[in-house]
């Protein structure tokens, strides 16, 4: 318990769809958790807080000096911030410059980074050259308007995805992290929040089962791949000591697997489980329908369960001798009759 500083009440999504009544319930839960900690004699060591997305405050088309909590949740946010102030608990905020690019095609890309390649934006006598500073200072002003100046701010999440979007790639991720680490190393903070800023990267590894409703990039926030291998060199110290992060060791991979066409099968039904229903139809219509479904199926492409595996040699025959045509990544003999559409599976123990 001595190493625990914060208990996070994971109801941070007081975002666009959260009802005020639900928010009040979250606020009550927050108070009850802190009361329990206080009763246990841990209230001075462990603080309860609620991580917030950066969309709980805004400044419209103006700069940070016009920042305030959104009007639809302002009363609730004032209650929550007052709790933070009264209990010396921090305000955790998730800031993602990448999302500004993803959601707004007119957002100036250079403003998402820290290398000073953009024109400074002037606001109330202050020059801003990156979105991080402007965003965090908007929160500072919002807290001041809520009579909660002095509440500690922690960046609960910040990062950049490496795939799944036009701006989600290794090159831009490396650029973002490099600039961010250098900025954090100076311990200068932002114009309205000077000094050291505590922050947490998002995320350690890619998540292959995370929802992609916001976009495919959601599964690629990690600085490590799914298997714990680092993606690119980093200088976490911000002092010019760039090196490849140490990856996971002794990772065990599943055997390689792939699918190939079985040209000897009489019908696609031969490859179906007995319990799989086939709608009544003539044999010719059933074959044509099955062939169309198969040609759209991802099973036509060899797939592997490891990133490092190579396609099985049987999937890449000598086309000059077989007269085969290629579709996607699967090889289909041109002399195969339409009914030869069933699939057989192969496997290998090679890693």
C-alpha cells in the first residue's frame, strides 16, 4: 500500500454522452471512496480521483485565456474540482494531439509537435507553439474559473499511435515522443502551469482486442508491439540518449498456420461442418453462390499467427509451370473447375 498514490475512479467518460445524473453518481462514489481511505488512516497518502478526457473543457475559437468547462457539465465539473481542492487530490487529464489531427482535417499538423516548426499563436500576450501547452493551459484557466486554482494537474494519458490512420505511423510517433520527452526534461511546464509535470504514456503495448469504433488506430498506441517487441528507438530521458527499448524475452509463439484451396473437393459443402445449414437451392446455384462467398473470404489469403513467420512454400508455386493466376495473396490454379472451391488447412511447427 505504501506505493499507491492514487485510486482512479474509472468513469472518466464524462464526455459528450454522459448524463448529469450519472455524473452525480460518480461524484458520490468519489467522495465515498475518499471517506473510506480517510477512515482507514490512508487519506493523506492515497487520493481518489477521476481521469477526464480533454473534451470536458473548451475555449471555442478563442485561445486558452477563454477556457472553461463545457456548459452542459459545468456544474458537475465544479463539484468534482471542488472535491479535488478540498482533498488535495489531482486532476488527471488525457491529452492527445493526434486526435486533433484525426478529427479535424484543417488542424495545423505542425502544431501537434514540439519542434517549433509552426507559427506561434498569440493569446493574451502568450505565444503558443504546440497544442499540448495550449490544451493544458485551457484547463488551468477552467480550474481558475471554477474557483479551484492550485489543484495539481497530472497528464494521465498521452501518446501517439503507429498504425491505422493517415497520421498514425512510426515516423510521426517517433517525432512526437522525441519532442515531448525533450520538453518534459526541461521541467519548465507550460506558460500557465510552470514546473515539473507528472505524466503517463499511453500505452505500453498494442491491444489487439480494443474497440476500433473510433478508428483502427485504437489498437496501435503501444510503444511495443503485441508481442512485446519495441517499435522504434526512444530517448525517454530527453537528454539525447536514444536507444531501442528492451523488449520482452522468451516470448512463445503459436505454430504457423495457413489455408489453401483443395482442388479435389467436389463442393464447398464438403468443407462445411455437418451442423452448418445450407439453404435449399439447385446444385448449380449453390456452387455459384459458394464460389462467390469464397472469393470474398479472407480465408483465400494465407494467414499466420506470428509476425515473423514466412509463407509456406506450397503457397508460392512456380507460376510458369502451373499456369496459375494470383488473387490477393492466394494462388488459384486457372485450370481449376468452378466446383473446386473447398478449403483445407495446413500447419507448420516452424517459428
